[in-house]
């Protein structure tokens, strides 16, 4: 069995520039990834199957078809390889702004590519990712990058590996489509240039306001994170409701985790890769 970590995705900044005629939005975003996430296992089998395990598996049960199975189907259509048994260990909350299904699909593509000798940099592999969803190419790349277009046009940039991160989700699922629909349509300018941390600090998440209107508990999460000692940056990721904070030290992150926990909230102490 080949296993791949579907690392949680963070948007250190997310600038929405315009609505497009195809129904998508033109964005500029700083993608970053942490060392933890869901885990996907793939092995050859007589028939296709998907087993769901892990603390958030129940949220996906009964779907029948999801991004993981679609990724496997499209890989086989492009490269062959027969049937596969796939196990998805769902450790991250769903509909939470940190990659989720996109990261799972990308990890499935990486595992299948390794199993069948397809180069991970294959343009056809990235074309499959692009067809599955806007964040899937970035999750397939899996490294710090500036994303443009729908997020699929990627430019690798220097990251901040080892930076301590605390992820907090208040136990509320937020619809990406609903958040984008609620965006006010105002172009507040592009992502800047230069040092990643300074650019991230000077940036923003344009989906934060509509997400907070749909899920006011996000206010409480961001206020709690921002009030902690040693915080370098606190922001919502993607379309929410997961928020994150970068810290100056692991000790500061650990103290913050103990301070912000609330009943029903999900926390993850991790670091950037």
C-alpha cells in the first residue's frame, strides 16, 4: 500500500479580485501547508473500493461519490492501472477551509502516481487535478505558492518551514459557494510582493467578512487567537470556518492551545512545511 498525507492547506492571504463569467472568481492567494492532515492509502485490488476511517469519517459516509473516487477514476482514464482499494483516514473537519476534499484528491493522485510510476510533475496529472477543483492543483504541488486565476495558476515561492501553527475550527461547517456568493464584489487590490511573512501580514482574506456574517462564531475564534501571546499572524483560512495563528515559538503555540479551547472546538497544533 502507498500512503500519502493530505496536508491541511492554509491561505495566508486570499484576495478576491473579480467575479468571472464562468461562475468562478478571480483570486490571488498565498498557499501554505502544514505537516498534518488526512491520510490516504492506495493499493491494487480486484474491484474499486473506498473505506472511510478516522474521527471525521462519518461526515462523508453515504456519499458514494466524492473527490477521492473521482480522482481515482480520472487517473485510470488517463494512465490505466486497474482497480484500487483506497482508505481515507479523515482526520480534518469537513467544509472547513483547509483543503479537505481537495487535499484528499491530490493525495490520491500522488499515491496512484507513485504506485504506477507516473512522475509527480506530470502535466497530465496536474490537468486532472485542475479538472477536479480549484484548490486541487495547489494541494497536488503541496508547497508554498502564489495562486492566481481560480487558484490553479501556481508560482512556487519561499516558505516559512517550521513555523509553529495552531488551527482552530469552532465545529461549524461553512459552504464555500455561499461564502463566495456573499462576497461584496469590491476589489481591494492584489497580493503584494517580497518576503512571504511581510506580504501575508499586509494581506487579508476577503472571504472573512462574508464567512463571519454566515457563522458569527468565527469572530470568537479570531478574537481568541489574536489575544494570545507570541502570535505573529491570526486569520481565517479559505472560506472558513477554520482559523489559524502563526506563533513565534512552539511554547507560545502550546500555551495558546490551552487558552483558546472551547467545548465543541477542534484544535490542531502543527507547523508549516
